[in-house]
C-alpha cells in the first residue's frame, strides 16, 4: 500500500487507499485508488437447542435493505461488532444475551470469511452455540443502539424450509444455515451424548 487516508467518518468509515500489487505475469500494477468500507470485524452465532432440535433466529430492520421489494426486515443469526481487545467468545455471548435473551453453552466454529472483500475490510467469524435459555417471542436489543429485535424459536424443519425456499437472504445466515444443514445431525448427536 502506498497511502491510506480517511475519506469519511460517521457511523461507519471509508478509507481511500492508494496501492500497487504484483501482476500474475510479473511486474507491478500502476498506482490504483480504491475506497474501502471500514466496518470492523464481526462475530455471529447460530443459537441451537439440541434437546428440542430448534434454532433461534432474530428479526430486525436493516437500513441496507430498504430497496428490497419484499421487506427491509430480515431473519438473521445473532451478530455483533468486535470491539478493541475483545475475544470472539465474549462477543458472541454478549450479543446472544442482548439480541436474543439467549444464554449460550458449548460453541463450535462454523466459518471465517470476508463477505465483500472487493469493497469492505470486515472479517466475519461464525459459530453455532448451544442454547441453555432463550427469549423467544420477546423483543430484545439495546435502546442506545436503536435495536428493536424480535426473537424467533423455530424447529429445524421450519428453518431448513425457509433456507430451501429462498426466504433467507443475508450472507451470515445463509452460511450458518448451510453449515447446519450439513452438520446439524452430527452436532445434535454429539451434544446430546455429551450432556
């Protein structure tokens, strides 16, 4: 990177990068200017109750989806921004409590990825967490963050039906539920056996 400067600072930030990179065929590119959305890293958790074979999803308004022809309200996994010095485990437990009234027990990793690396620096780490208690049917969230989050407790069949029908339309939740579709049976057997 040749230069980094802050182009915008608000709820989020945008940096303007001047950079060069090596070409696959050898040599260097010309100086290229790119703006990068600085979102911060995020952690998400798919709360799962192996006893009832049920998942917790939250529903909330998303400003980036106001152009969606159906609705800007989304069913999602629980997620939050990682603050400086925070560990992923403490973030997922804090967010599960704040957003879904969930107490999380055991946790397994699901995926680690960049959701939009061409324009955003965000790195997401997803987990599946064992539900010990939840706030299904209630509204949660922090007033000072303007959160108004409805908590849903859905059976595995209901959730996988939503996935199959295309009703899940955000990346974090798609990735977590696709993982769960592949690994949910084994995870349930293991958690029930180890209980």
